[in-house]
C-alpha cells in the first residue's frame, strides 16, 4: 500500500478536470469515426481537444526511455489490432471495429479512458463484443469500495464475461492500473481473477479499469513497430476503459461526462460538478 497513491478531495477534483478532457476527446473522435476517415485524422481531433483545454497528452512520447516513444496522442486500434495501435493514413472501412484509447494531463494529473465504436454497417457479433466489453468494465467499477480488494474488481470483470452465452478471449498480458500523478501506477488491475492476496481498496484510490476482449482467444503478438498488439488468431477485439475513483460516499467515474451517475445508481458519489 505504501506505493499506492491516495488522493485527497482537492486532488480528485483536479483529476476530474483531466477526466473531462479525456471524455470530450473520446466523444469527438468516436463521433468522427466514419468510412473514409483515417486514424491519423482522428488523432488530429484529439490533439485539437487537448490544445483547446490547455492539456497535455499522456501518450505522446510515452516510452521514450525504452527507445520507442509513442508518436500520437491516441492509441487507435482497428479490428484485429487490439490495443496500442499507431494512427496512420489507413482509411476506415465499412464494418471496422475501432478502439480509441486517450489520455490527458491537467495540472499534473492524468485521466485515461478508451471506447470502441463500429464504423458503418455493424456485424451483430461485433456489437455483442463491444457491449460485453463495456458492461464488463462497469461490473468492475461497481466493486470500487473502501475496504474491498483489487481482486474484487478482477473477479467481477471475469465473472461477467464468463456469464455470457458467447465465449470471449480476455487479454492477460495487459491490465488496468492505478493512475494519478503518473498514467501507470500501482496497483495492476488484471481482468481475470487470481486467488491470491491483492491490494486493499481505500477511499482516495483511483484505478483505470479496462477490459480488453476478443472474439477469439486471449493470445496476442506485438508488431515490429514495438507498439501495436494484434490477436494471434486474427480475431477482432474491443477495449473499454474508465478512470474510476473511490470517494467517501461511493464511486465517481472521472472520465464519464455524467460521472457515472446513469449506471452506478446508489454507488454514485461525486465530489464536484
């Protein structure tokens, strides 16, 4: 626990500012995802949102210390590219499944979230995949309570996915994470349950909860660009993420425009408008 960052009320309110920039950017990019639009053009929209809000990118230049800095402000992953896709000049096509992951820094505090949309005509199986990923994220978010454990979040995500009539692959090499003054912090938040002790949840903890599902298996490969992660079996994937805080009264989703009110019910407990 000594390595886990606990935020006070004022700091959570600052993180909400970053979260709203992320929410705004994702809404703009998802709304612009259409047949013929390139992923690089979507990334440019994210850059405009950051500039308009006097915010910095959590993603641009990330990983420079390892020799491969990320070159964009959004990870945009299409079809069998599951996460960390680099925006390029590929035009989107009818039926493409597009996952957009976006992060912003405001006043030194990070927000991080992801959404998945389908361009044009939607395969019902892809719609079901996206719905499953989104609902798995909310299942995990509802376990954010003082006195619980990170494993409760993981168990809820896995339990929801396994309860579905369709079998999905759930990525294991990539997890949710703590977030605050850095984008990736302790603790890791796996999307599957492991029967071993995990960190205690406390008021003031903030986690990025992010299920990543595929229509096939969970096995992945990293491409030569050192970022793009694809499904080994060529199956399509979906990614859904929110930055979620534990407040004294319950749960506050910092990267949702309504703070999560519409889906959290009595758990919803914001500290600011």
